[in-house]
């Protein structure tokens, strides 16, 4: 085996003997992976990536959040939505739809979740560079099935949860927790590149990006 490898390499070297060498190229890692930052505002980049993934995105002020949640659910035409047990109670103020809590002692069945109109959660971290939202089953996010079965996911992301790149996001996460990484609505393509949405998660992802200075 070793002799065969050397013969192949010798033939390659011989074939390239008269090819001029290229000028050396200085290869530098992108800023996001070198120091955790890149050019541009992280919130702007996150919104751009999410829109590119065909998610719905709205930037809202902290005090407007309950009203915007209610408006989003009304636009969706939702009548019943699932919520994790630790969803902040102020988020549902003014919401006219029925909020069905997925309690640990009485979890919603797969059939229940399939019949629900959507789910409202928070998140653990959002990564601007890749447009990724990460859930870690925290109190305001709930178990994985809660966000994978319903067809609509309304996710609240706070500005201080947004990081520039993947390394910074990973540093904020606990690897022992069940992590769900979401980059836009659920979608896949077959061998002919026909896009199919909603195969392994919600067809519609809507993000409310909460800022304190708008």
C-alpha cells in the first residue's frame, strides 16, 4: 500500500514539474471565528439572515411586547396556542387566544400538539452570523416536542441574547442540555431541489426581536 501511494505521488510531482508555483497566499480566519466579531451590527445581521430564511421578523420595544405578541397571533388567526410552563405571564397580557400550558405533570400529547394552532416561546441564544436561534429547554422554551410539532412558532428573542458568531453562541450554552438549533422555518429539498416546508418542524417561524432602545 505504501509503495502504491509513493508511485502515485511521484507521478503527480512529475506532472506538475513544469507548472509555475503560485504566489503564497496569506490565509486569515474570518473575524467571526478569529475573535468572535465581524463587521456590521449583530441585530441587523440577524434580521437579514432570518428574512433570507423566509422567517417573519419584527423588531419591537420591550414595553410593546405583549401587544405585539397578541397582534402576531391575531394575524395568524390562532385560536389555541401551546406555551411552556415558564413563559413570563406578562407576555400573554391582552392575548385573546387560549394559551394551553404544557405542564411537566400533564404534557400535551403529540395529537394535542398537532391540533394546536401554534406555540409561543423564548430562546436561549440567537446567532447573528448564521441566523440561528437556539433553544435549550429552559422554562420559557419547554421540551423539544413543543416547538417541533405545531405548524407555527412565535419566538421572542431579546437583544442581549444575540451574539455575533457560533463560537460566542456555544460559549453561552450548556452542552448537557437538550439543544435545538433553528435556522428559519423547517424545510428540506429532494434530489430535484423541490423545496418542501414543514417536514420536521413548523412551516412558519415568526421572531419578535425585543430591544430596549427603540
